[in-house]
C-alpha cells in the first residue's frame, strides 16, 4: 500500500533541455505516458538523415521533495510514404549522332525519394518496355550519389529510325514499391552517310525543233535520305560521256536546286545524250549520276487556252496573300484546253515567274504554288504568269496571269541609317543640352512600323526621347575624366511580336583649356660632369597637359630661381635641358632654376617646377703643394732623430672632389730615400732609420710626388731641401755665419746696382747731348722732355689706367693687381748704348693720365737679374713687338708706343703701399710677338755685365722684333707725393 501510494503521488513533465524538437512530444503528468503532440513527418523533421532520433529529459517529482530527471531517447522509424520524383521537366530530349559507337553513354536525370532510409530509397532504374537499342548504366560517385546513363547497345541509323521514345522507371524498395517515370526522346543526329539517288537511272525526253529559248526540257529529281546540308541536293551538267554529249551541254542549262533543264540555244533535230550529276552539301560530298536521252522532234500544233483561278487565303480578298508564306503554298489552280489531238494536243504548262511553281494535278489541271518566299518590303505586288504549250509542230502556247498583292506582317526590324554614329559636345556643358538626334525606319507598314527608342549601357549619363530619338545630357561632362562615351540606342517597333534594331553612338567630349600643364615630378634633380662642352644633354623634363589641340600644346622656358643670376642652360620643345657653357665644379657645384610650362590656349595656363643640377667632378686639377712650395722649399732639422719619428708634414691639396681630390704621397728614389720615407695618405715625412750619425749631416734634396686617385691620375712633384745638423755643429755659429753671408751679399748687390745706375745715367745724358728729342704731336700735346734733366714740362692725356690697386713691395719694387695698362712715355736712348738695357728716365710730378714713351730702335734681348726674388719660372711670357722697318730706315728718335701690362709677383712680402700723384703704376713694357716666350729668368747670371762691356753690342740698325723680345729694366727717377716734402726715388720699369 505504501509503494502504491508513493507511486500515485509522482508527477511527470518534459524538460526541454534546449531541444527545439521537444515540443513534438507530450507526457501524461500522472501516468507518465509519452505521446506525440501532433502528427510527425519523418522526412520533415529529419531531412537527409538516415537515422531520426530525439533526446530529452523527463522530470519526476513527488512527496518529501522527491525529484529525479530521467533521460528519454525516441527513434522515429521511416515509412514508405513518398514516391520517387524525377526533376522537371518530365520529358527530356537528348541528341545522339547516328555514328555514335556501341557503349556510347549519355547522362540522364537522377530521381530522388524523400524517404531517406536505405530500405525505402531508390533501388532500381529500368527502361519500359525494354529496348534492344539502349540500356541503362547505374553507378555511384565518390559521395555515394547514384548516376544514371543511357548506353547505346547497337549501331544507330537515322535513316531507319530518326528518334526513340523511351520511358525510364525509378522504383524504391518499399513493399509495395513506389515509382516515378521519365520520358526520354532520343533524337538521332544525322551524318552524311547516304548519297543522292536519282529517281530514274535514265530519262527519255522529246522536244520540238522550234522549241523556244528558256523552255523546260526536263526536270530530273534525286533524293538524299540525309537531312540538312547532308540531304540537300545540287544538280549540274557533266561534259563527260559518249556520243554528242559535249555538243549539247553548251545549249542547255540546269537549275542547280530543282533539276530543271532549260533550253538556252536552238537545237537541231536529232538524238542527244548527256549526263546529270547530283551531289549533296555534306562533308565529304557524295555523288550520283543519271543519263538523259533527248529527242528533238519537228512538229506543228495549235494554241492552247489557259484559265487561272485564285485560291482565297486567311479570309483575305482573292489575289491577296500574307507575305512570307511557306514555299509550295497553293495560290491558284490552272486549267488548260487544247482542241488538237495527238502530239499537237498534248499540252505542258510552265510558270514564267520563278517566284511561283506549277505542279500537275490531273489531266490538263495544275496547281500554282509559291516557289520562294515573297517579301512585301521588296515588292508589294507580283504577277504570276503561266504559259501552256502543246506538242504540235510548230508548238503553240498561251499565257494566263494573276496579280497577287501582299499584306504586311512584322518581319522587319527597325533599321538605323548607320551602324554607328559619332557626335561631339564641348565639356563643361549644361545638363539637358541636346547631344544628338537618332532616328530609325521600319520597312513594315502600320503599327509594325511605329518605332520607340531606348538607351542601353549609357551609364545614366544620357537620356533619349522615346518618340523623337533626341538624346540629351544628364551630367556635366569633363573631357579629362572621360574623353569618350559609347552606348547603344535600341529602336523597338509595335508589331506582334515586336522587333528591334540597334545602333552604336559614340560621343566625343571636346576640349576646353581648363587644365594647367602637369610635370611628371614635383622637382627634378640632374647630375652633370664638369667641362662638358656647350650643347650637352643634361636631362629630360616630362610635362603633359590633359587638354587637346593647342590647349594641350606646351611651350617650355627657363627662368632663374632667385631672379638674380642668369640660367646657363637651354630647353628645347621636347623637354631636353642642354648646356650653354662649360662648367667648373671647383667654381660652382650646383645650379638651380625654374622650368615654366605654358600652354597655347586662350587664356594661357602655366605651371612651373624647380630643377637642380649638381655639377659632378672630373679629375681636371693636379695636386698643389703648399709646402714645400716654389718659394718655401727648405727646412733644417737637428739630429738626432729617432727612427719612425715624424720630421715634418708635407702640405698638399687637390681642389677636386672624392677620389679625384684624394692625394697620395711618395718619394722619388735618390740618395735621400734611404733615410726618409713619407706616409702615403697623411704626408708625414718620417725617418726610416735613426739619424744620429754626424756623417749624415748635410742637405738632402728630397723629390716628393703627390698623385691624386682620379682616372687618369694627375700628379705634381716638388723638391724639398732638407738640411740635417749634427750636435757637434753650433747653432750659434751657423746663425752668425749665415748673417755675415747675408750682409756681404747685400753690400755687394748695392754697390753693383749703384754702379749700373751711374753708368746708365751717364750714357743717357751723353746720348741726349748728341741727339735732339722730338716728340710726337699726336701723342703728347706740346710734350717737352729734357733728356739732360729728364723733366717733362707737359704731358698729354692719352695714358689710361685700367684698375687702381697697386701695391709696393720693398724699397725698389711695385706690383699691381689691376688689369692691363696701356700708355706712352718719353724715353730717350742713344744708339751707342750698351746692352745693359738700363735706361734712366726721370719724370717730374706725374699728374697726367698718359705720356708718350719714345724708344730708340736699338733694343736687344736681356733679362733683369738684379732681383732674384723676381725670377718667376711660371710668370706670363713677355714678348716684343715686331718693328715694321729696320733700324737704319727709321729716323732717329722715332716715337714708339708700347703696351703696359701689370703682373703680380706672388710670394713677395708686402711691406706697404704708397700713392703716387693721381696714378698707381707698375710699368711693364712688353713688345708683342707670335712666338713662345722664354723663361723670364732662365739661368743664374752675374747681376750686371761690367761697364766695360757696354759698348758695341747694339747699333742704330738693330730692329725691335721677336728676336729682341724680352724683359728690359728701365731705371727712372719718379717724383711722387707723400705727406712730407716732395722726394725723388729711383724706380725700375720693366720694358
């Protein structure tokens, strides 16, 4: 009792547990019986699943807080309640060529069954009724899906059976089984496996001798069991054969399509034989032949009577036909009567219009049929004419005609006058502007010819009026974005069914000058090697203008980047930048300017871009010695000196860049190379051994080579005079000896110079006493020079000074850095003076800008040797001016105007600068010459020749020419002004 009571207290409920299908079931809360809540279709709730199971929980609760969850699993079993189903359509059509081999397969649609269990799924496919020609092949793919194919079991022959109607039955595995059917229409495709065959192997025909040209002699007929081109027969006459076949083939003609043989030339009575060929249009072609025997008779006959009765069609009036009717449609019945008998009463009728065919119905009755498609748009009315001819001799004929009018059908599409159209519109237009007007025509009549217009593939950029064909713009066009639009216009008529025609419209967007020229880069950087000849190509500038025509034609020009310096480059119309000069990187290594591009539109538009050109280095400079130099090339070193100790630094530089400016040092082998070496890159002169032996003391001449790393390399050499002093030599004694030597040299030099000056003064005064000085009136106005006193009373204004920077070096030397000075002065030379070339010229208060200088024609070559420091091996050449006449031909004191050039002497210590009156002058008179100059100081000589040598080395007949060119020392007393009292000093002029 307690157990039953506890059992009766239990209550049951379904726990969903998140299962959406738990609502398919319900449970009795008291009994716990589980039932379906509704009718369950296994194929709906378990689609494509072979096993259909549902799991959920049941909650059991009772007294004393009893609760338990019981898992439940329900399996739904399948019933065979669904039929197999083939996919639509229920009838399929397949084509198999008649030459398909045996076992050729063609796939078929596969049936499906909603019952997904193995037991009730599709179990078999069969052909009902069974076929000897075909069978089924059933297989499964790698996914297990069935595949059904129709297999050819035996050879097909389209000419025997051109199609097969098969029924495919699919059955499931139920008991009883359910099934589905599929109708398969197998069409056998044709191959050209049959040749044409004539109806008769021979034809016999008779014609009268007076048969008219064009008359039908006979119509041969051949058939081909194939279809299409394989079965289309073409007739032709053969020239092959026996007898007179070759004679008749030129007098008859055969219609290649109908086999109708007609007369083209008059025949003479007699017997004729010829062959007619028939071939199809298959590949390869197949042929047949027939023999025609023609008998030409000589007969007379009477004219037959012909009547034509039209046949009404499509409720149209008699004689009215719809265009496009099928060939062989009967349009009239023709009857003929001939009162003659025999051959004269035998009548044959023939259509005189190739558009109509005539076919016999019965004795003397014919039907008139359409022989080809009639087109109302080609011709609206046709005249059907039938001629009947008897067999008399001569043959007589009669003709009957009927007017046939065609009624329109919608068989013509609207047509545009052109297949394509091209229109132009200027960019930046307004929306709604008219672009074009397109119209089409339709050859049909009535509503069949009413046309409506549409746009296709216009992208929404255009609109068209359906009735008028006016095309308008929907957008504002930009040629640079899209230069051309292409779309289609479709014209549709109102016929049933409607027909359409299409044309292509291309719209070109015309250009306006609304774009600036565009450079390909925002800035251009080029590189150019120095020393390139003018006209060299630097680089190319690329510029485009999206506009067209003159608006897109760009002109290029250059302008300075800073509006100060000019641009030493040019640019052509192709954008090529060319040089206008040679460039020196050591002078300037970068140029920058602006390229301006201007189009030719109106108004003009322009843009600019900055161009930078880096001048690249080439090896065009040899290394330059700073120390040892031409002036400073000696040094003294006290011993001892340790091995590898740095003695001094050789200072060399190269103005080139990179490797071209990288200098390496080396010592030319000589007696000093055993004691000294030089570091290749640093230029440090280093002792190769310990220099501590007193025997090593002395002066060493070290030739140093400096070479850059350019290609080809350049080099320079200098000789260093290095004196080694030993510890045993007193430096004080050496200095004293040196000082004593210097004083002695100065004293001797001063004495010699004084003697030379005194001798020169005496010689000049002696010459001035013997000769009178005449001054050239064109050079110096009323110029009076006293050769005894050297005073100038008045000086002309022809002397000019270009530049004013004159520096005074020491007591006896001037050096001007200004440009060339030209002028004339008054110098009196007696013809008997010796070759010292030392002349004393004394001027007083040089206030004028120019003075006339008068030379005696007797001047020869000499070099100034008084001042060794002036001897510059690299000084500019000093040449003489050639005299046009010999000395003997010139009058005494012939005025001679020389050229004054200033030359700066380097490495001369500058002491101070003085101003002389209104001019600063360093006078260097240089006669001109074409030949190369000799060294200014080629060799060391005694300072001056002895006074006794000043004698006969020059005479009045000597000429101042290239052989007498050189440097001449002229000593003058020049009066100059300082802040103190007026003083006179001796100055030397180089003439």
